[in-house]
C-alpha cells in the first residue's frame, strides 16, 4: 500500500523527515514573537498555545506556502491547496492536558454570514469560527509538524484509523467508536509530520514529564467557501 493510499483509507499517515534541522531551528527561533500577543496562551512565562500563526509568524507562512510541507499538502489534497488556519500547541509544566476523543469540526472565517449548513458560531481571539457542512471538512487536510521528538511519553497524538469515513459523529458515537477500535499512537521525530483528515477521531494523553511537545498544526483546503464566506487566514 502506498503512503497516499494509506492516508486515504486510514484518514492519517506519518511522514518522517519532511523539514530538516535548519528549518526546524528557524521555526523555533521565531516562537518568542508570539509572546504577549492576544492570540497566545502562556503559563509561568511559557507559551503553550497560539492562533493565527499565518499572520503572526513569517516562517510559518513560508512553511505553509513554499516548502516540502506545503508540497505534501498538495499531494494529499490531490490539487493545488492553500493554508487556511495555523495553530501552535505545546505541553509544558502547568499546561499539560489530556485531549479526549474528538473530531475537528470548526473552521475560521473572516466574518459571520448566515449560510445554509453552517452553524454553531463561536468567537476565538476575535475570529469567527463555524461548523461547516461535512463535505467541506472531508476535503480538507491537516498537517501537524513536530518541532520535538514525540512519543507516547510526551503526549503523542492517538488516532482511530478509518474513523473519518463515518462522517460527523455525535458524542455518544464517538465514545462507542473509540471503545470498539484500537487506537494508533503517532510517534514521530522532530521534522516529521502527522497528516490527517479533520474528521479522523483523535486524542492525546498528558505528557509523563512535560518539557516540550511543540507542534505547528496547519489546515489546508483546495477551494473557496460558498455563500460569500471567506477563510480567515486565506
């Protein structure tokens, strides 16, 4: 089975060595630019989350538009794609969470416009977010670039292979699917990428000894939104 076929069938795939050591170093060097931004979450002086990276960090914009990382997104989309949202995650002392089984159901848009099939509007850091129709999520691809080595001990992503084929699941069906299927732990070295569909069920444990588990999470699409809606970070 090819990598692309595995991604299609399983809803995820691990791609090692996508970005080299110098590229990872450049991204890490830019992270302090996130300090004291309203989009940034900090605990005890350490950044553990941030939104709107495509606007805030030039290195992330380049990563997502002109790099082997962006080329990988095009291959998985099977079309020329573009980044629509970028988020930073870390697990550090004081911010070391468990993430329960879930699907990524929201997208970020420039402004709220009522449209058929779009609902459950929220605001995150001043940016409107909405749940779009499932067919939009089904075409999207998420790439998670690891800036540190990641394994089960420091909160690696866990996924349920094939779960993306079930569409959007209510909470009780998420619990049932997770109970009936064996998860895969996505262990990956720094520079590697975990690619997945937004509807793939995923979760993570807290780190055993939190230090760093830095991830740049970028979502890609290959088409504009309908009904006059626009991607927030397009």
